[in-house]
C-alpha cells in the first residue's frame, strides 16, 4: 500500500505553507495540500533540507542535485 500523501504538495519540499495558505515556490503560484505539480521531486537532493551547496549534510558527501537519497521520507523533512 502506498502513502496517500505521495505526490501531494504537503510532502513536497518545494512548497511552503502558513495556516491555510500554500505556495509552490518554483512556480510562484498558490496551491493546496492535496495538489501536485511537475516540479515534485521525490527523494531528490534538490528538494532536501539537508542538501546545501552540492553537499549532503547527513553523509558529508558531495552530491548532484538530481541524486536520489535513501534517507528520503515523504512524510516530512529529514
């Protein structure tokens, strides 16, 4: 069984929210927790809070933006 939140804005690290207001940062548009978009990148380093300037803060290794990490959790930030 898959997580019902998968591919939803609520699990995308490119979306920001405050109370009932949801915003897709790269597309600069209002969205909602159950919406999705083509910018959704499950497990990619570019959408991870632990990725900074080409380096993974968890492992200390250099990573490419589109690398996929096994630590990724669609339920929340690392």
